[in-house]
C-alpha cells in the first residue's frame, strides 16, 4: 500500500488503505551500450508486479552497477512513471550513459625487482592511449583488477618470489569523473634459489630413479612455482605408468632462514594400485 490510515468512527476502528499501482510495462530509454534484454535481466521489477519506490531505487542502483562494471562511471538513471487507468503505471528508466571511464595511469608500489613497465605487461588492465583504437581493457573493471592481482602473484612466483603478497589494487576516480588512476601494492619478499630437491616415495612400491627423471626443478635454479606444478604433473603421470593411477604428489617447500634458499620435497602417496 502507498498509504494506510487508521481512525475511529464512533465505536468502530476504520482502516483506510490506498493500494500501490500495478506495473503495466517496464521500458528503457537512452541506452545504446547495453541492450534492453540485458537490462531487463538485471532489474527486479516486472509486468504485473506491484510498484514500490524502494524497488525502483534498488533497480536504479542495479542498472548503475551494471554500467559501472562495463566502464561507464558517469551514467545517470532517472525513473519516470506514466499513470494509466485502473491504478496501473508504465515505468520508464531514462538512462544517460555518458562516456566510458578510462584508466589513465597504472602505478606500482613495492616493486623493487621489476620495473613498472614490466609489470604493466603482466596485468590485463591497460592504460588508455589515443592510438589504441580497439582496446577493450583500458576501462575500469573491479573484477579485472582482482584477476590482475592474481596475475601479478603468479608472475612473481615464477621468478623466485615464493613469499610474494599482492596487498591491494586501489582505483581512484578523478574529480571530473573522466578517468581512473590505479595503484597496485606488492610485498615482494626475498628471491629464493633451490638448495635441495628430493623425491620421497615413502612406503610406495615405486621406482625412484624413473621418478627423478620427471623432476623439473634443479639445485641452484631460481624458484619457479610453474616448474613445481609441472613436476607434480609429471610425477603423477610417472607413477601412473608404474600402475598407481591414483597416486598423489604433495610438494613440501621448506625455507632456509638467512640465505634465501629453499628445499623442495615431492612426497608421493601411492593410493590404490589398479589392475586390468
């Protein structure tokens, strides 16, 4: 109800109500970047539902959020109501999309071992430049920033930094709302080299010499998490060739304090042996 009044009439309590109107149609105007069908999926109000101001406000915020995920941070949405007979209304969302909010600068804090130029080539978000006509990654996207943090972490892990932490990705909108400045903050930690590598088969009936051939991390090498993953995969395949298709390989990494080295032990649990 849009209004409820309770009053006394003699010995009677009278409740007077005014019903919310029913929605006849929901339309969108002014949108060119996002289709009507996609906007309709985002909003909660539908035909034959009861109109309430709270739901309209919620749907306005949903539309704005959808546009911002697409890089349009200056978008404005104005709901309009067209009253019809029989307590019905048409609801129109008038959208002023504005322009795409580009990323002007990408900076890094805490990167002592890699230049900002190197790290800009790692992340998916790009700086907007006039000659990048077909670039689609130069708009602000919070989901892409989260993925960029993971890309940075993987990059450092491949280059010896086993303790790396990507603390944050902060985006600051310019006062005029035209562009974003993004700053990634990393905590690199030490760069490790491998001091020792071992394959531990435990009580498993496996040939250790065959397994050692599958190892891709060598003594003296810079630590590379990608090579550790590749070794785990190759050891799993080598164990399966010896009949243990359910073998599990658990790498154990032990850091040696003071000299920035680490030891890697690949522990193999044979699982159940399989026969045909």
